[in-house]
């Protein structure tokens, strides 16, 4: 089920919301949130609810183990076993065929005859996100950063919380543990204005901006070999704004839904296109994911406390995993390596870079990011190489159908992304003018949804 679908807007959300606030007491609300999360997930494929339940049960039992045992060996077992099971499941569903195909190709290249089977595997939607939720819970409990809960439905509601279940943000248990603890005393009206405001803004970002850009550039990129240099650049810049407003829009909607149910989900995008260098951009982009890799990969490796060479190694390995997390495709791996190299180069030239005017650094950072997204968007290295060649050597070719509309959307997107305040910087006060404006744009979104099928979010595939 998608947030930008009529079934969600007119059936699932109203029912879930009304029943939740009619219930009193912690346990009924925990149970209701758990059930609603599994119902929400089952609209995609009910069979994989058992997979999420298995992952939830394993990490929950590990938490009970931490409460019961203080012996280092037993605690390490409670940490290693559920994480190993989670990673094994993630590895099988997401990377088994990728590994099999590459092993077969390498074997043939070396003169062998490896014929590992390529299975008909369906990638469970959101598995990367809820797996990271359970992993952070286990690691934080092992480190003593949180006290594990004994209430199974409290924990199950956290893992299956529908607002952040299938595409994040990656919310750590400690970030909303207090909200879960006070769920029976939550005030329905306390953050309702903010919740609806975030939700509508996210809907506008997704439906009216991201999907409009996609409607123009996706057909053009389907025939990328015929694009002109100008068209290639328009597609590259268009995708940079599309992916931002697509995922930032989803995050805003998720955060808004959290407010509606009494949960304060953390900010996931902090105006990343205002960044003055690539490291600054990563501190602002998909914050829940970038902070996960920082706290659980980069810092344990030694972070930037080590020598220049070892710090570079840590950056490359972290970004390699970040790229691989996005999908079982070598283009994602190379994109991660590209980001690692960009971060290393930034560390090397940081002194001189910081002497440049702010606007120059912002433009340069956006250009480096956009070029990397060409690799990210490409279906293969051939497509990426062709687009890069067209972007940096003058070539004629087809112009984009709908280029006029695209230019308007790019100008609007640039104004919002580079200069306007982000959603967390706005004052969400429902004055009559604010309500009227939101009613108009939300009505336009509904008209768009009535006239077409809802478009999945880009990050659903990860």
C-alpha cells in the first residue's frame, strides 16, 4: 500500500486513526499498531509478514537475553545470533542471485563451469529498513544504550509501525521509546496540526513535483542513446530533484503520520542541496541511513581518528556497504565507491575548498552529487558511460518531449531545494490562509491520483 493511494487515504488511514484514538491504555494501542502495521504490509504480499515476524521475534528474544544474562559470552551470543540471522535473510533475498550470477561469470572467465542456480526470488519490500530497525535495537541493547522492553507488542509495534515500515526513516528504538512509553497519555490534538501539515507537504513533494519530473525524464531516459547533450543534462539534473523530492516527500509524510499517532520521528532530510561540500551533504541526506553507517560501521572501524590512509579505507568501506545496501547491482557498488572517493578528496582539499565563496561550494557540491546520480540511475555501466559522454562532449540528438514543462519544474524545484526552508524549519500554524492553501494543493493532489495510478516511491526497491 502506498501513502499516495486512494485506498490508504480514504480507508486505511481513517480507520487506523479513529480506532487508535478510541482505544485507551498502552496494551490495546500497542496491539492495534502492530495489527495495523501487518495489515498495511500484507497489502503488498501477506506471505512475507511471517518473515518480519520472525525477525521481530529473534531480536525481541535477544533483548530478553540481555535483561537476564550479564555474562559476556552469553551477551555476545544474544548479539551475534539475531544479527547473523537478519543478515542471512537479507543476504538471501537481496543478494543471493547477484552472488550466483557473478560467481558463474567469474568461473566461465577463468575457464571453469560453475552453474550455481539463479532462483526465482521475490525481494520483500522494506526488508532493508525493518532489518536495520531490529539490528540497531540489538546493538543498542548490547551496548547498554537502551533498556530492552519485556512487552512483545510494544516492540512489535515499533518494528511494524506502518508510517516507517517499508521505506524508512530508519528510526532507532531509543529515539521513540519515550513516545511508546507514554502512548496511553498521548494527546491527539497536541501535534495534529503539525502532522497534517507535514503529510500534505510530503504529498505535494511526491505527487506534484517528483512524479511530474519523472513523467518527463523517464521516457527520455528509456531512449538515452538518442539524447542530445542538453537533454542528457536536463535528465541528470531532473533526476537529482526527482529522487530528492520523492524520498524527502515520503519522509515528510511518514513524519506527519508519526505526529498524528503521537510519535516524534526524527528529521530525515535537512536541505541537502544547500550543502557546501560532499561531507555536509551526507550529513543532511537520508540522515537516518547515513547516521546508521556512521555509528555502526564507520566509527567502529576507527572513523577519522586514525591515519589518513586508514581513514580513507574506513570511508571507502563504509560507502561501499552503503552502495551495496541500495541494491544488488554493480552500479550501486560503483556509486558507493564514487561517494567514498569524493569524501576522501574533500578531506584532502578541505582547506582550500573552504576558502571559496559559499555559492561556489554549493554549486560544486551539487554538480558532484548530480554526476554520481547518473551512475545511480543507470540500469548498467553502458547507460552510465553513454550519459556521461553526452554530458561532457557536445552531441546532437533528440530533444525531450515536454521539455518546457520540465524546465518549469526544475526552476520550481531549484527554488525550493536550494533556497526555501525545509519542512522542519517551517511554522506549522493552521491559520485560515494556511488551511485554504493546503486544501487547494491537497485537492490538486487528489485530482492527480484520481486520474492516474499511484507511483511507487523510488526507495521501495531498496
